[in-house]
């Protein structure tokens, strides 16, 4: 049952960075917070009152599946993966563990194996505690730890679609196939902002923009949980917002300290989480990092004051991997592991992703008995955990069964994934309309990403770092496979030139034979150069140099030197710098990390069967010291100052946020505002005419930006306020309408108060721009500092 919360101050603040467009997002519920019915709350209170301290603490403990299994992976040897009955006894009879996560031996399982494992775990847990286990897994671009599941583009590619419905589709199918495995909880979506191109987790985000992340996040949650948050329905599951809060790289390296002023935290990093909580998200995972010197896992102000009290979040808060232990081991704010447990639980953490031992349980029982952690905090945490289990219907149906999910891995689901890939792939350059390629074109395919399913998928695919993709992806096409299938084997040659060392670090390369690739180009009409990155995520994906590797740059230069036209295909998780050779490329196509169907759909685009429509969800940098986002401050790009001193500065980026070409042309005209002056409580009604003036049908993401001319805090030069993906036949025109609340123009002032200030603004869509005026200043909420 959903609980409607009406709070004037919070509602206004929640609207600060949102807008209600006339598009698919209108079907989402506004301010429908997660909760359960009053009678169910009473049942939970009764259950908690009957539990011992040890049983309560056990509910707060989460161990990884490796703790409970013995033997090797079924894919590594003939010895089957089995549960260790002694460890099951210890986990559930002695420690009363309430949650299990992850796969075993870092390897995907079949849905049948998942059903078998989780059925036995639930059987033992229910016999020991009468409370079902909450099982969670990283199903982040599909049910990615399950063999045969449908894989979608990683989040950065989904962001490039600017299509809310595709986010819903991704969530719905992922929920269905994850539930087919008996798993009711996914650690997704990532609502962090991808504002640092160097970051190893850039590709796990929807992009750099606050509004884009907010909207795509809300819609994928609607797919996971159902648009009415019916997570008890066997086709939906519980989403997990991560990583709360401010987990975006500031050094370029993962899990390093961040320094974020209060107004910046609230202006950019909080809105996607606030919107997701209002959407009804059921669980939250805490940021592994440090903000302003304090690890977030130890921050009562961020977890309890801001998330639980101000945002009204009633679901459960789970740690990231071993991060209570890291308060002592890594971050050095707790002098012992026991003190670390005290700090995290008192800060508001409800469940500890331990993941390998039971020390957490022993320490927490001691802390409660010693009066260091109040029983009220334990009861609150357990109630939040049981609330999620109740909402998931786990007490009635602890395990869903594969036989009830006939569409698992179906052609219908695969087509939905292909649709997402088709709208994500972004055409960045197309000199002299070299694309699409003509029938009969002789093609040399080269580069380390050309014949590689691993790189198409990225990390969190069948295994943590994606290194086991090749064991599960045999039925899918690499880029090379797909090019041969589409253009004919007789028209295609292949010479890698550079290969990845799959036994080493993600950045290591081997088999460098650029001369062989150059010789192979002699009889080809065009070169398809497939460059990018091998798979990585999190700390192992840190880098020191954002440029593409020297070997790949040399390969690009050699291919350009042949005199043949070169089509550069980028298959990468973050925008690696290509400025040293990009001018010599005739076309550039960005694939991001498209998943198993990337090779097939890319080739359809190269051939012209699919018209590309993706747009960059981030600013593509040109040089190491031009890392910037589109919503920069005016001083970062200024004309030369008159007089003696030269204070000129200018931006030099490769491609801007929102850039993306098509095989047709879209013309914008007739931008109209209903009026030119608005009060703070009004809505800006704006329309624009979009015409497909080319000869091909195509899709266009219509992006709406505003600019605040002057403000009490220096305004950004531009902010995305609305978007809608439309489909136009050749020669067709559509008038696209948007409704943007004036309150969405608010910003956090120097006191971290959301305010709409009177003044002049501009609104721009495509090539069109109009000015308008806000006639009054209005404060939307009182100050409530947490940092």
C-alpha cells in the first residue's frame, strides 16, 4: 500500500529541479513515498516485540553467497556449486542472518541454479527465524549475473537515448528476469552524476546533468517497482538508490575524498535521490566515500537527518561492500571494528553488507547491551528491513519460480534491448556523409574492440569486472561477426592491430602488429577502426592518463595514413581523449557499453537500416585540462578583458553535451511562449515546431535549456529543464509542447536555501531562443543545513 505524504516545504523543494512535461513521465506518480499499510505496520511491531536482540541484529546482517557455498563454480569444473550446510546452520540458526547478496565465485548462474540455491536458503532461514531472507544482486543493465538473461545498454548508453520509456522497459524486463531467478532486490539504479570523465564509474551513471539523471532514474525505478510501486507483484522487485550521497569522483580516482559545499550538494547531488524517494524507492545504498572529511557511512546528518527525516525515506539503508569495516581499516575514523559498527548504526545504517564474517553481529549485540547503541535504533532498523520484506510479499512467497516466467530471455525482450541500443548509439561525426555505407563496400575491421563481446558489455556483466563475458556470450555477435553478416564475409577483412591482454589489468595490451593492419587496408574501400577500453569498474578501473592508449593512437594514425576513409567506432565507458587523431577520421560513432546486441545494432546503423538518434549525456573533453560540464560558470569562458591585463579564457571541448547527428536533418522553428512574464507559482508553457527536413525517417531528442541572466549566486550558463524523444517521418513536422514550473528555475543561494529570484531568463530549444522575465522572488523552503 502506498502512503501519500503532503508537505508544503518539502514538496516545494522537491520541485526545485523537476518539471512536469507532457510526455511519458506524466504517468509517474508524484510524491508517492514507500510505506506499508497501517495494519501491516502493526503486524511488524508485534513481530519485532517477539524477537530477541540476537534475532534483530541478525536481520541487520548481510553476507555474500561465497560464505554459504562450497566447491567450485559449475562453469569451472564438473564439481557442482553447492551450499555448505554447516555454514547455513551458522548463518541462520546461530546468527539469524536476514540478507544474502551476490553470486558465488564471481560468476553468473543459470536461473535454474538460482532457484535451487535461494529455495534452500529460504528453507533454512524460515525454519530458524520465521523471517524470509532478502536476497540482493547487482542486476544493473539487465539480470547481469544470470546466464541467458536479456542485457541492455549500461546506464550511460541509456542516458544517451533521452527516452524515458526505454528506461521503463529496461526496469520492467530486468525485474521480470531477476524475479525468475527468485531474487527480489537489485542494487540499481546509480543516481550519481557523471561529471568527471576520468572516473571508473562514469559509465554506471546516466550522465553529467542533474535533470537527465533524475528523470531517467525515476523511470527505471518505475520499471523495477511498477508505476504504483507494487513490489509485492511477482513481476517487480525492490530498487536500490546508489550511492547516497555525492559519490562522484573529484580526483578522477574511485573512492577518494570529496569536498562539497552545502548549496552544491543540494543543488546537484540531492535532487535525483529526492525525486527517487518521492517516486517510492524502497532501499538506499550509502556512498563509500568521504565528504568534507567525514565518511558518509558515519554521517548521521546525511543518513538520518537528511535522508530519513527531511526526505521522509522509510525504506532500508544498506552499506556498500565492507564499508563499516572500512571506517576502521581504510578511513581511520574508528579506532576498532566495534567502534566502526557503533558509528555506522548510530548514524542511521540499517543493514551491513558485511560481507564475509559475522563479527558485526557479535559487536552490535555487545554495543546494545553496553548502552552504546540504543534499542530504539535497532528496532527502527529492523522495522525498515521487515517493511521491505513485507512489501515484497516474501512472507507469503519467499521464492518465485522460473516456470512462472515463460518470457525469460525471449525474442520479445531481446527486441526491447535492441531498441534501447539503437537509440543510444551516437553519431558524433560524419564527414561528407560517408555513413551509411553502400552495399558491396570492402571493409577492413581493425582494433582491439572489434572482435570482443567483453568490451561491448563492460563491467558487472556475468562477473564483477566483466572478464567472464566470453563464457556466456557465444550466441551473440561481436562487431566483426555482425559486419560479416551484414556486408558479406567476402567484403570483410580483419586484422586486430592491437589486442587486450585479458589475463592482465584492463589497460594492458598485447599482440601489437600495426603493420599487418596497414597491409590489410590496401584492398579495402573503408576502415572500421574499433577502439576504446577493456572492461573495468570501481577502483580497479582507475587511470592515470585519459588519452586512449599509445598503441591505439598509433593504430589510428597508421590507418589514416593509408589514405582510406576511416570510421572510428568508440566502445568505451568514459570519454577517452582522441584529439590527437580525430581530425583524420571521416566518421566517429560512440557505442558506449551497449551490451550483447551492440555489434548487431551498430552494423544496422552503419548499413543505414537504423538511423542513429543518441545524444551525448556528457561533455566530451578534448584535452586533459579541459574537463568541464556544460553547466559551467561564466568565468570559465570569457572574452578578452580590455586594458592591460589579459584575462581571456575559452573552452576547447571535443563535442558538447547533447551533441548527436542523424542521417536526416531536423529544423527547429516557431518557438513560442504563452507569455513573457511569470510569477513564481506559475508554469511556463513553451512550444516549438520540429521538422524532419531530410529524406529519411528519424528520431530526435528535443532538449530544452534555460539561462538565468543574473542571480545572487553566480548562475550556470545553461541548465537542461526538459526533454522529449520524438519520431518524425521524412518531411513531417510536429509541435512539441512543454510545461515547466517556474519553481524548477530555483537555485540554492549562499545560505543553501532554494529560491526563485526575479529577473530575466532565456529559454532555448535547438537553434531557437526567447527571453522571459520572472517578476517576483520567492523562497521555497527554509534553511536546513546538514554539513
